[in-house]
């Protein structure tokens, strides 16, 4: 039978950005091992490790999505994060999920060529304190500044600029 880890706690904004860290020791240990593999640029090994663990937790699902992102499987990552962050109607982001899950969902949308979804997801992160959200907002601001006046005008009128938004940091965060 598969091991079960608890759900993520509700955010407590009186604490720092680690307020939503996993509390189950098995999950924490698994995420530590996966983080080491990801830092060694071994997302396939991290994915295998997580898959073999048979631990069921939103944090494990998040980690699986991060591995898929780093393997270049953005559409698979979108599906992994979608179940974590979207409400029952599948349109609005849930307010009770950790901001890192939302940030990872945003990155997956960007890499799956869904710029509108990416931007709207990051916009909902504006009140959230998390390093991943800050990195994404900084990347968007830099991208906007790189656009010519005509590209910005085209974008504001609904077109997509020819200049892609690139992220200069590893895709996805575990916690």
C-alpha cells in the first residue's frame, strides 16, 4: 500500500516564505534527495526516485512537475500542476495553495507556449511572497523593457511579440 503524506498547510502570511513547506518527514527527505539530483542536473534520476517512492502528497506531485519541466516536457508538467492549483471549475487559481505551486504552473504554461496563461497566473502571484514569484516578475519586467515600441503596441493590441520571454534560472522549485 502506498504511503500517504499530509496535505500542504494553509498559508500563514505572518511567517516567511517557507510557510507552506511540507511537514511530513518522508516527504521532506524525498524532496531533499530530489533537490540534490536536480542541482546535479539529473532530472531523469530525480523523476525516477520520486516515482519509485509511492508517496502521495501535493508536494510530491509538484516535484514530479518540476522534473518534467526540466526534462522539457512542459505539457506533462502543466497537467501535473493543473490538478494542484486550479479550483473545481478549472479556471481560477485556488487561494489555499502554496505560491511555489502557482509559480511552477506559470512556468509550465510559458514553456507550453501559453503566454496569456503564464502572464495571468503570474499576475495572481502579485500578493504572494516567494522567491519564485519574484524571479518571474523580474523576468517579465526585463522582457517588457526589451520590446520595441512597436512590439509593445502589437502586444497590447493582442499580438505576441517576436521576442520570446526567456528564463535564465532553473525551471521550477520544489519548495
